[in-house]
C-alpha cells in the first residue's frame, strides 16, 4: 500500500510546507518563487517517468506543458470555460495526442527516439506559430474578466498557486505509485534490456506509448494553470527548447529513477537559476554554470545527488525512493 | 545552393555518429562559433572570406579534439544518454559564453561577390562560392577517408573498434581526430553560412536541427549521403517557398523528419537490412 511508504508522507509534508509558507507571511514574492519550483518539480517528475523509469530520453518534454497551456487558455478565453474544466480538458487532450505520437515514434529506440522528440517539439512549435485560432506567433492574451469566476485577479493568483501545488503532489504520488506497480516493473525491464523484456512477454511498444501519454497529462494541466495565471501565451514562451533541456539537467542532478531525488534536483536547480539570473554579474553566465554542472554530474556522479545521501545515510535507501 | 552547406554541416554530424555512435549535440554551438570565427577574422583581415576557411577548419580540428577530451572520451561505452548529455553540457557552456561576449544581436559578414544571371534566375556570387567551397571540402573529406592511411584507420574503427585495436590502431587517437574533423566541418559550414545570411550566437541551433533532418534523411553515419540529402533539403526549401509562407517550412521539414524516422529508420539511402 502506498500509505505505508514514507516517501508518500514526505510528499504530502512537502506540499503542506509549500502551502503554509507563503500563507503565513502573505508573501506574494515567496509564492512566485515557490510556484516556479513547483512547476519544475512537476515537469521533472513526469520526465523521470520516461528517462528514469523507461530509459528513453525525451528532449521535447516541454511540448506537453506548452500545448496544455495553449488548449487551456483557448478554452478559457475563446470558449468561456472555467479554469478547472479547461485545465483537465487540456490534460486529456494532450495525453491523447501523446498517445498517438507515442505509438508511432516509440517504435524507434535510443538516440533515434531522442532525435524524433526534438522533431516533434520543433514541428509543434512551427504549427502553433501558424495556427490562426491560437493567435499565430503573437499568441493569446486573457482579458481581466477571465479571472472573475475565481473572485478577481488577486484571489485567482492564490487559487492557481494551490492548484499547482496539488498537481505537484499528484505528480510525485503518481511516480511513487507507478514505481512499485507491475506496470512500473515492466518499464524498468524495458530500461534494462528491451529485447529481454519483450521475450518475457512485455508489450514494449504499448507500455512505452502509455507511459509517454501518462507523462504528458500532469505537465499539460500545469501548463494550463500557469499560463492562465500569467494571462498570456506565445509560441516562444510555451515551447522553450532550453527549458526542456534544463529539465534533463535537473533530473540528472537529483538522481534519475528516484522520486524524491528528481524533486530535489528540480528544487535546487530552479533556486540556483533564479539566484544566478538575479545577480547582475552572473546573469550572463547562468548557462555556462548550468552546462559545467551538468558535465560534472555526467562525468563524476551519474546517479545524482541522491546517491550521496544513500552513501552517507545507508538507512535512507529504504525510506527515500 | 544552400543545400550543399546544409550537407556539409550534416556530414560532420554523420561522421561523428558513424565512427563513435555519439550524437554530437555541440554541433549547433560549433556552427555558431564558425560564424563568429569568420566574422572576427574577416573584420581583422578584410580579405576574401573564402580564403579564411582554411584557418577556420584548422581551428575546428583542434577545438574538436579538445571537446573530445573534455566531454566525449569519458562517456564512450556508457549509455547513449550520457554522451547526449555531456555534449549538450558543452553546448550550453559555449552558447552561454558566446551570449555573454556577443549578446544575441545579429551580425553579418559584409562581403558580396558578383552574381550570374541565367534566364530568369539570378545566383548571387556568395551562394555559388559557398556551394563550391562546400563541395570541395566534401570531396577532400571523401579523398581523405578513402585514400589515406588515417582515413582507412577511421573507417576501420567505425566498423569494429576492437578488431581495429588488435590491428595496432590506437583507437583513442583515431576517435579524437574523427571528432576533430566532424567539428571542423561544423565550423566550416558555419563560416560559409555567415557569408550568406545574418546570424546570431543562437542561429547554430537552427542549423543543428536541419543537420539532424539531413542526417536522418541520409541514414546516420553516411557522410556522402548526407551531402546529397542536404542538397535535397535545400531544393525542397526552394521549391515550396513560392507556394506557402516561409514560417510553415519548419513544420514541413520536421514533419518529414519524424515520418522518415518512423518509416525508414536507416535513412532513405540506407539498406533495408536489419
């Protein structure tokens, strides 16, 4: 049972802290910092399902987030839907798209798949930049009235914050649930040796397509929430290639294949990036530092920070997964 | 015409892939470095930019060997994810430094050759010179690979690294040089592009993506096929431009890319054997 696992309660504790901290001080700046961390955790946890669990590198993960944002914003602004239904519809829509893509693209293996995901990202970016109902390359804006159902723009910011935290907790719980399920074991088998897994009766293509689609759902919901909060969207913000890659850096930093590790990497990297970007002297160099960091992690600590924790506190291996 | 330059960029990617099974994600930043190398040297000497290609290729070779030692050597033989990530890390660092030095504003190499007009079509001198340079470099590479001892060694290592080592070939040196040549081709194609279009430090990314498309069309690890596929892509771009808006081109290119990947994972020039 998932309730017996310490990592489950750790996740809930994390979510509770995220909710309590800005609420206590009513601090909007802190809330904005934390929402970025939460989004990073959502993206990285779901990316982890592909890279860490299944061993397939998805360079275009951000496409789910951006597409979710577009669908959500379109439903709210042009169709007058309420936020929750728009966000859920965005998630379902993007997951179905991913399933279709996945069934085709996931017949490819290894590096070919990685390249195809780059192709999907660029193709979707180009499509959205030319798609009339979504405002082509100028994107879409939300009028102020769109925030009325949530009690005005001020309250809407807090409501979306709580929703994003909820999605964050769900992402981590989803990762935990998949990790110990039969389905999850099938994914690990594919990661270790796909041919052997197929021989043992795992339908690898279906497994991969399902996890690809699952890993699209929550990022799409988060995208819809975030772009609703920001009130605007355009193709270059929604489909930022760099952000997609930074997700991989965060995952490697924390420890791929582990739930808490992925969240830890996301939180650390996101805070580090915010710090570097706000330092006038260092802001130009944040890419250099991120690149250097990634290189060091890949060369010397390919299992990420979580491995150090395991080494120094051996007991933590049983508790933190 | 532009196609030959795409082809050249893709040849570098294809060579590295073929020899060491590494998808070189530093490619884009190296193309951008080629552009800026050309710009800086052109500004310093104001000579003929096409004469500057040679030193740029030489720099590329050295830079490539450096990058090989820094990021690729240690992850060979480990999972593909590792080399993807380590080359990407170098890419990020180079782009970061480039952004800090030159910001992301556009530059251009101010140099024009007289064009030729045949019937209704006008070819600018720069396009012709760039295409010819690309073809010459491609031809030299082919001669190098098939007519010299070093080229033979590179092909041997590509075929079977263990067997090549047993024959007394130092595979590390060969890999380093092959990587250097791949990077030199990237810098060279960047330098050629810089004489055709304005560029920024980030433009390398676009050409890297085009190189992926070209390499996949040709089948990974086939340098000459890459050149042909590059020309094909250039022709395709030219052929569809009159009919649809330019902004749709990436969709067509990458749609084609994904479809070809799925239908012909070994490239349209590849053999059908598994």
